[in-house]
C-alpha cells in the first residue's frame, strides 16, 4: 500500500486496459487522477467507474499525440487539482505489418502516438514540475518487443525501444529537478483486446515461464512502485514485467 494523497497524476490512453488499471489503482491509493483517452465515451466511462469506487478522477478526452492538446492536459490537471506530480505516457497504438507492407501513413501514426506524444508529454509535464519546484515522476509504457524481435511489429518495436532510450536520456535533464523517469515493458497481458482472441491465454500460458500472461493489475503494481517515493533513487531504468518470457523468448505459435 503506497499513499498517493495530494499527488496529481496525468495518464494518457487510460480508457481501458493497462492504463485504466493504473489510473484506478492510483485513485484507490488517494491520488487525484486526470484520465485521458482518445475515445470520449471510454474516457468518461472510465472516470465514472473510478469515482463510483471512491476515487477522485476527471476525464479529459483528446488526441495524446497533439502537442497543443498535451499542454491543455497539463493545464487542466493543474487547474483542476492544483499541481502535476506524476505523468504517465500510456497512450500507444499497434499496427501489424512487416517491413515490406508497412505504409508511410501507418508508420507515421505509430510514431506520432508512441514517440511524439510520449516525448512532449514528458517535456510539458516536466516544465510544470520544474515550476512547482518539488520534483515528480514521469513513466513511459514500453513493451517486451522493445527488447525482443517479434513478427509483424517493426515500427511498434522501434518506438518502444526508443522510449526506453528516452528514459535514459532524460535522466540528464530531469535529475537536477528531482524528477525520476522510467519505463515499464509489459509482456503478454490480459486486456479487453487480447481477450477477444480465444487462443491468447492458452498460447501465452504455455510459453510464459510463470505459466500465465500478466493481468493488468500486475502491470499497475509495477507502475505504482516506479512513480512512488519507494523508487525515488531509481531513474533511467526499464522494468520488464513478462513472467520471464524475454529470458527464453519462444514465439507465440
């Protein structure tokens, strides 16, 4: 149990899945949460669900790859809750296709959300934290495919590896301000999307050393640790949460 009382968290792409689980967990531990999702209905439904469970959460739907909107997100967090202490760049998209079939449009969409949105959320959030003068935390959402090649994901994998390098790079600028910056690399995880595939659980249970895919709560627990005072001397790191899959890396066939 980690107390996030009086801490304000901004998290993107949190209408469902891992992002929602992180937002809900933070709210349950006392944080004020500004929850973003591109889908307006998902964002509001997620915020409503968190409030119904006793959390303090406001929705702010919009495009997390748009720099003007990112500034609006940060301003909304400060105007609503009085500060911004934690920024979590969870928004991301996946488009499958090998190097021969990937179109410029698909390439740009993935890069815009996964890299551009994450970079400028970190930049604008850290400017606010610098102004506040009491430090903070930035967290990127990477993936095991940033460590291990996976069929059909050349652009997505590139962006996820890039986020981990970005976390290292930002240590230079953020550390003097007392801001930690880290990344989580989830492996196979049970979300609304993956549960649509009836083969997902059997395959990933067989090839994951721990015998099952992750739950969203598994990832949320790691996220809460990395943005909490318990990890205040951990920065520039990437934490893989995959039940051991990257240690042996059998393909999902």
